[in-house]
C-alpha cells in the first residue's frame, strides 16, 4: 500500500524519523505535485499506476542511500531550485548562511569571483541578490560548469563561467585587466580530511564527488592557501575574501591569511555552533 506512513517508515533504517518524513514529503511535492493536505487525505494511494511505479523506483533508490536530490534532480538553495547531478555537491544549508552574510554586508561589491562553483549555487545566488555585481565563477570540472551554466540560464542569472584549477593557476591570471580585478572572492573549497570519512553519512560518502569533498591528507588547507595567495594578488584594496571552513582547520586558515597580510579576519559560527565561515579584508 502506497500511503505516507508506509513510505517514510521504509527509510527509517537510514534516516531519523523527522528526516525520513521530510524526504518523502519533498518527493511527493516536487515529483508528484502533492501538497501536505493531499498527503494527509490519502492522495498518495490514488496516484496513477505509472506514478506509483515511479514512486516505488524512487523508494528503492532511497533505500540504497542515494541522495534524494540526485534522484529528483533538484536541490533547494536560498529559496530557489538548482539542478544537481552526481558531478556536483548538493548545496548545504550552511552555504546558504554564507550567502546571506555576503549579501548583508557586501551589497555594493561590483566584481565577484566564486572559486569552485560546483552547481553554481553561490555565484548565481549572489548575481541574483546583488544585481549590480559582475560575477565570475570557476571550477576544475567540465561537468560542474555545464550544470552551473544550466542553472544560471534557468534562473536568469548573468554569470561568467570559466575552467580553472586553483592549484595550478598562474599567479597573475585574471579575467579582468590587472588593475581592475575583484572586490570580493568567495569559496567553499574541498575541506574534509580523509580521517573524517568514518563519521560521514553513507549517502554523502558513496554518492557525492570526492574531488569536491576531500582535501589532501598531507595538505588539509592547501585550497585555502592557494585561494588566499590568489586573492592577495587580485583583490582590490579594501576587497574581501569569504570562505566556508572546516572547523578543524579554521584557526590554521586564519593564521595563514594573517601571514599573507590580510586584516580584520573574523570567523563566524554556523547554526550548529561550529566555526564555519571566515571573512578577511585586504587593506
């Protein structure tokens, strides 16, 4: 029987009850256009045979741990839906906090670079929330850039996407003229240490791209270092650098930026009380 309670109970071996219910509600709403009222009135069991077959296929994939966002093909981020696929990380609520911080404090910044854009969620959100800004976004993955470009078109955002590897980029590389680079650089780089993988959820570890998740074991802040180096060269005076952080290395990243010459370095906690975001200024 295809009723709501039966469906979410099937996911409880993998998820807490509240999360299992939320996943099923989201599938029914996004894929089958059923409201919560529809669900409560038993409309799930009245779905046409083809839809019930599709729903069963989705449930079987969910039971194997596949992320619901990859199955449905979309993820919510800052009030918008972004296309996602296994080639990009699924946008996280923490990254929404980072975007809100930037918009609140940097509304007059006009030239922005997002390094490691993935689905494009940061770059596109900033372009839409800060319409005067000129936004450029980099990624090493052609698949990620394809998905990000698709999202920008679907959401009506004007973003320039470029293929770059921050670990092997020329120190003097800049999309703009050398004397007119960036007001703001932001990045949510790979920052998970391999030793943390034992505590990670199966649906993350088995399905999301490791290239976008993990930093090298022997160089856990290498991405922050190279992005910091580039930012020091290419931010304007008064320009700002924002990072999403691994709490385990937050202080180490801060110390490195101080050595480069950044000032007004501040670390902000996320909604769970973890050191998650950093802002630094080039004076």
